[in-house]
């Protein structure tokens, strides 16, 4: 028996069923009188929901970590990007920005480019010089079983500014690294002379797939790369300049064979190298990766007897980027230096991934390491391996050594100090930092950082993060140390890693290199925020609301006091005081514009609600009423409305973010060929006529944009009837077949052919015993053979 029908106002339509307040369900056909709608209108609404709209996407797919507030897909006109590419050029891997930030030098496969980036828009090619690997080197590369299609070329791996008139470049040169000086003339590249080409072993990798790093300091090149063809001999090397050439000792295994370098950062007296390798001190694990920072002194000249032409100041320490109680992010991918400002000292920002995948998904983190903490660790105890016990123990500076091993002392170190350092190059303490940002489901490859001063004078850290799938995240770290993602931009139509990022602060843009070209990305997209609420809620330190022009604009050098921004709280009720709303915590009720929708009666309207923010929650309202009524349903964010008498009026979609609610879009729904009777309270608000997707269910004039779904309903009904008929036949046939099969029990059958039954009632021996179930006891086959 069906449950009693409650008040119509307490029921809502949900997937073809009526759900009451107590969870009672009632089939649609039983609820038609309660809704006051005819069956065809409701069937049309159900078909519209079940057949004609895409299924709702699963929520919560972002995983752990902050969710980008706004996402832009490749080619989205709201986030215009400028692409430079040229036929025949690929692998735009190495980027170098000139001192005046007017030219971007790019190292591609077998060529070097000079791009003019002073004008907005697509970078303009000034000139290009080829640098091809010779045919003999390519043939030798192919004979060593390397690919002629992907590997045996000259990939530019080092591109640094040597002085005002020359660049210094190195390339793989078909697995035979070479380097050269490139002369500049008015920012134009002059051709490379073969006489100036020199061997680049130890400065550029052999294999283009190997990670490497290089930095030019005081006319000397400090490089970290692989030093052999096999790719199992990492090296830290100093070349050029007046100082002697120094390198790490491969025999002493200061670096593990799988060391992978990601950054070289100079400081006052030393140069830091950031890399990852297998942790030798954790041999009880199976290949446990660890991130390192190594240090060498600029004034190192090598040893006289011990460590000749080798580093005498090489030390390394472990980098630990981890949250308390969680597995560490132990694989470093990239690192950059943010110089000191008036509030903090210099910090190294690095992106990490984890060797382990929790729940089958990868994750990334960003940690900030203070140079002061790094220097303190290098002044601590040393770690050495006790060969008798095979245990790593901490060691102090041995007695009898005047200068600390590995220090940047003025005079040469003693042989005793160098002998100690040969086996005690690892520091005992770790450089520890807590992640500023943790994000699951992504792998960050590159980053660029800068600081931006907001309207209140506070400095905000902005990070630009490239991923392995070709996306760019803009993250902002607030004063409490927590990061939020302002936006996510899909840079490329097809997923591929972001290979390099170069920030041009004076230009206000970011350059991203990938396999097919260079993208010029404005670092902010303020104009996309069309209201003061949206501008403030974005919490982008580059943007603020201008009440005079009623636009969200980039911050100029001198910002007027009337502009609105709230980076700490993101509260439009306070920041939009001089804008379209006053200093009130009450939500804004008057819309900015009203979209008028007129349609024929009994049509199904779809009123879309643009989701401007992924962090907001959305709801619909009808005028001042708390409920929408029984002629509407919300599906996938849009409002589906059956246009009948009495259901017109004002419909608004509200967004709630940071405990602040505001209308995203407002519709006035009415009957076609009738003038819209707007509410007097909405006087003065501009309105515009819009067309919305609708469906003609019954009666009325047919519009050009309308579409009848009656054939769909008939098709689905016929197919459903055929499926149900086939299922019924199958269900009826199955018991009959099973009954016949069960009746044919072994040993209980009819008499063989031509065998006649006896004519008398004399008893005879049955052929065999018959065993069957009770349900089959009245079967003739199980009662023996008797003939009257």
C-alpha cells in the first residue's frame, strides 16, 4: 500500500521519484495530482534530466591540498597566451633573460634564438644562429646505439651571460659535449666559429635526458652534470676564469652514480648545488632516494699533496621536506633563490615529489629553506661510516686540526684536515623545512617565485608552478604561511611537461618553454573578474578593484586609496565599501543586471549558473521565497523550470565563499508575447533579453530554437517494452526448461523401445531403485511400472 501523500510543498522531485521530508519515496505517477501537472509535462521533465543532460561530474576530485579557484583550459579566450613557434624548431629547453629584460635568449635543438620581448603580444624573432652536430659525430652516436631521430643532435644545455658582449653556451653535440663563446652585437647573435668550439665534458651532459645545472659566478662556470657516456659518473666542476679547474673525486664516491642535479645557487663565499641521489647512509632500505644540498667554496684552489685538482671544501647535507607524521617528499625537482628583503633573509624555494605514491596518486610539495639554516648545518657535526661496525656515526672536528675541514679559510687546509674530509663529507644534521604547499594528483617540474606588495603594505609571496601535464599553478602564500591557488592554466592542448620557466618582473609576464615553442603568460588576469566581489575573493595580490572605472585592474606603482583589496581575509563586505555595495555583512540582494527570459507555456527552461569559483557553493532562490517550488529542479548547477502559470518571476543563483554570499546571475522568467512585469523593487537595474535552451512539451507556438523530444520518448518507450518482454519470456522459459531437466533422473525413464508391459498384475522386480526429491514423487517415472 502506498504511503499517504503529504503536503506538496514538502516534496521535491529527485531522479524521477518524489522524496519527502522523512525520506518516503513515491513513484512519479502517483504524485501527479499533488504536483498539479499533467503526465506529459512531467515525463518531458524526467526525459530532459535523464536523457538530454550530461551526467553530473564527481566532486572532490581535486585530492589533498588547495584547489585552484579558477581553471582555464587551453585556448580559453579569457586567459590569452602568446605563442612563439617556428617550423623546424623544437625542444625550447634553455632560457636566458638579458639584463635589461628586453631580449630572451632561447636554446633549442641545434640552434640558439634571440627574441624581442619588449612589446606585448607574441615575442618577435630578432635572429637565429644554427649550431648543428657534425655528420661524423652523428654517425658515431648512431654506432653507439643511440637514436638518430631523438638523441643524436646538439641539444643546448648551458646558456649563460659571460659579459656584456658574449654568451657562453654548451650542448650535447650528439653525445660529445662541446662549448663555445657567442658574440653579441646590439642583442643580436653572431655566427659561431668552429675555431671557438671547445670540449664541454663536465659542463654539459652527454645524454639530453640527463638533468644538469650550471651557473656563472665571477667569470667562472660551476656545473653539475654527468661526466661520461654511460651516465653513471656525476661531477661537480669549476671551469673558466683564472682559478684552477676543480672537480669532485669519483673514486671517493662523494656523489652516488645516480645523482641528478637540479639547481646551482651562488652565495657570498660559496656555491650551493641541489640534487637528489640514493642515500648511502640508509643501505638497509632498498634504494631510498634523498635530496641533497652540496657546498663548495669560491676560493678553493685544491690540495697540494692530498686532493690535487679536486675540491677541498666539498660538503653535502640532507634536505628534508616533510609534514609531521607523514612520509617525506624525498625527490627534489627544481630550486630557485629568492633574495633577502626588508622582512626576511634569503630563502631557497624548491619543489619536491615523493618516491612513494599514497593511494595510487603522486603528490608534490613546495618547501622554503633559509640560507641561514643551511649555513648552520654545514657548521655542525660530520657523519662518517665506521667500517668495523658498518654504522654511520657523528664526528666532531679532530684534535690537532687548526682550520675546520671544508671551511672557506684563507690559507690552504692541512693534509690531516683533507684526509679527514675525504671520508667525512656528509653532515650529520639535516636541513629541515615544513611544506608551504602540498598538492596531490600533480607533479611539479619547475617553479618561479617573486614577492608582491599589496594595498596594505604587506609583502606576499607568489609562486608559479609548472607540472608534468602542462599546467601552470599560481600560488600565493598568505601571512599565516598557508598557500592558496589563485588559478590553474592548461598551457598546451596535449599533456606534456613544462620544461622551463623564466619570470620577467618588469615586463609583468612569465615565459614557459616546452617542446614546441615559448609561451608568453601575463602573470595576472585581473580583467576576468567582472565584479568587486569576484575581484576581492580571488585574493590575487596583483589585482585590486577600481571603483571609478568599475573594473578589476593591475596594481599601478602608486595605488589610489579608493581601490579595494583584502588579501588576508578575502572579505568583499569590507573591501568593496566604495564599490557597488557598502560596509555591510549582509549579502547583496540587488543584482547588477537582470536577464529576461520569455518562453511559451509548458516549456522546460534551462537557466545556467556560471561557476566563477571552484571554492564557492551555489544555490538557487525564487524571489524572497525560501523554496523554488515544485515546477523546478536543480541539475548540474543549472535550474530546470517547467514554465506554467504562476511560476514566473525572479530566479537567482547565489554563490557563497568565505562566508560571503552574492548573486552570480539573475533571471526574470515570463510568458512569451507578454510584456515582462518586473517587480517595482527592481526598478533602476538594467536588464537584457536572453534566449535559453528550452523544450516544447505541449501546446504553444513552436520556436526556432525549440526542439521536440517526443520522438525520443517514443523510442525509449518502445525499446523499454521490448527489453521487458524479452526478459519476461526468458524468466518464464527458464523454470519450464529446468523442470523438464529435473524430471529426467538417471535410472528413471520409460521402457526401452519394443518392450511391452506385462498383461497380468503379477509382481515383478523393478530395474533399479529410484531416488528423487519429494517434489517429483508424483511423477510417473518415479512410481515403477504398472499396467492395468
